[in-house]
């Protein structure tokens, strides 16, 4: 059975400037030498970017929550936002929304939980690369 090494969460303001802050905070929670560090960096970046761009979290006063649990066996990562988009996503014409495809490709498991006041995207990355 895996032993919990780290379990933390933090709320961030829903502004684009907080995307690198959330990534840095998440990476700081990983143990030294974590072989999935680059994968975790990409996954958390995609999930918090989606929270800011595609949900009410990105509006004035909005916020999102990042949770991470690191065990010997896996890294559990989740990002909770404040729900459905209230404004169209800010995209350039050449963007095609590949973020969640990347998350699904990198994560060993991934799901979305909708709630009346928001949604949470959860994913699990095994401690070792597949």
C-alpha cells in the first residue's frame, strides 16, 4: 500500500498571471528526482489555463483550486474551477483546443466531475513513466 508523502491544496486568483504560479507551486510539491515532473508541469498548466480561459474562474474576482497528492505509487492532481463559461473563450484562429487531449495522453487516469457551482478535473499519473 502506498504511503502518502504530500497532500496539499491552494486557491489561486483566476488571472492568467497565476498560471505559472500554480505550475511552480505544484512542482514544488513533488519529491526531488520525480521522473514525471515534466508531465505534471504540462498537465497542471493545461488544467489551470482551461480554468482561467473557459470558466467563471477567469472573471473578475474568480479563483481556481489546485490539489495535489503525491504517494510512492502516483501523483494525483486536480483543478477545480467555478463552473460554466460565462463569456466565450479567448482564442486565436490557429488554436484548436488540444489541451485536454494532451492531459488524457499523459495521465494514466482522468475524469471530470461537474457540480452545481463548478467542475473538477482530476488525473492520476503513476510515479514511474509508462
